[in-house]
C-alpha cells in the first residue's frame, strides 16, 4: 500500500483542525506533494510541518474530510472501532430498547467521526448513504464492520447513494443491496408504527433525525387541529394524533408519500384515525 499523499496548509489555516473541525477547504491548501485521486487517503500538515490529520481527498470546496487527528492507518479495524463507538453511544442513550424503538441513526457522519457517511438502522436493515467518494470507495470495509459489530442484529445492508454522491463519480451508479435483501417493513418509534420504504422513499426512507421533534409535537397536540405541510409519510401527523389532536391533515406533493401517511395512520389508529391526506 502506497504512502498517503502529503498536503500542506497555508499559514494560519491550521487553527480549525487544531480545534478538531473535520473539514479542510480547498482555499486552505498551500501545497500538494503528489497527485491524489478522488477518494484517496491523504495526510495533512501545517505550514510548520506539524501533522494535523488524515482523511479522504475530493475535488471541490471541501477538499479533505478528516477521519482521524492521529497518525494511524485507515483500515477495516479503524472503521469497526468507529462503528462500535457509535453503537455504544446509542445504547447509552436508550435507543436500543426494542420494546419501543427499533430504528435509529446508527452513524451520523462527522458526529461519529465518519464524515460523509450516514447509516440509518431499520429493524435489522442498515441503509447507508454516502456523501463522499472516499467513504463510498471503502463501503466493503464498512459492511464488514457492520456485520461484526451487529452480528445477528443485521439482516441486510442497502446502499442508497446514487443521488448523494458527486455525479462525476456516480454517473450510472444505481442504489443496491450490499448484503442480503429485505422488503419494506413496519418499524417502531416511541411505540408508534411506521411503514418505511428505504428503496423508493426520500433520503434513507424516513427522517430518523426528527424523532425527538416528532415527540415534542405530540406533547403540544392535545385538542388541536394540526396541519402537517410537506408532511412526507406522516411522521409528525402520527405523533400529533397520538398526542390527542382533534384532527390532522397531511399535505405533500407526492401521492405515494401521502398514501403511506394514510397507511401509517391506519396502522396506529385503525379506521378512527381522524386524518386526511392531501396531494
């Protein structure tokens, strides 16, 4: 394996990395010693030749996404360690209590030390969305890390990155299963049920990062009439109705999304859902 390309920053442009900000902008680069390809691992140094970090190189405004601020090789073991740390944090937050919640954002990019990578977990299915070329090039290492970290808790891995990767790299690339196969299924969030379509839906299928906002809405919904605009598959609508809203309307430009919102209301409230979906 060849040594990583060495990249030196302009004077004063090292301060953000010394504060552990994980991005290097193209304008901060003084000199590139070598010819890195997009997605290659590079090492970053200050103008005083101090090692600052190692990360993925990519053409564009964000030229480098830092994976580690230590001098270490980026291997399968590195990714496994980061994935295990992310899982441990979710367990500490109580997101592994499958009696009420069996979905969560398993990896939140920079927040979990894996910039350019989102992994959402749906009751055994890990949906990966890559936003950097380098991370996508390491997808096999990441799948193996998920398998080792989750064991029997992982049934399938779906890569939904065709629209999130730069078109110059992903032209012709199609979303695909990297491990196993799974049909869209019904999942639980704070006891509410939702049918999630990670293949045909937006993002990874459901806006998992809005979980606590949905819960908060439910706390204010009692006795109110709720209009959920741009409501997608009705996540906020279900919480509003569960919180005691008199009636809920969900509006979205996608007929498929509105039908799923209607289905999610039926899943939770049967015929007495007091909900109307509007396209």
